[in-house]
C-alpha cells in the first residue's frame, strides 16, 4: 500500500517530458520542459491542500457531533433510570 501511494510522486517528474515524432526522418525527439513539470507539481500540491482541508473539516464536524452526545446517559428514559438488561 505504501508503494502504491509513492509511485505517483515518482512519476511526477515525467510530466515535463515531451516527445515529438518525425515520421519523414524516422526520428523521435524527447525534450524536458521544466515549466510543464512545475505546473504539474503545483497542481498536485493544490489538490493535496484541498483534500487535507476537507479531511480536517470532516474530522472536526464528526468530533463536534460525538461531543454533543457525550453528556447524555443512555440508560435513562424520561428522567427515570431503567434496569440493566440481564440478557
């Protein structure tokens, strides 16, 4: 699982590679465009920041929800204590 999460980051530098084929001369030209690679890296960083923010918001919302019910006694109905279930 760890390797699967690392592989996209290892392949990210390849985003800057641009290949052109010249069929008349039977040649392939490969160039590295740093600007394209930087733009791809910036897009990935922005998406990671957005996902991180969403996770934080979800955790805070669920924590607030859990904290709201923490002070209630689930063994009481209408203010009267109920006998424990002996099953």
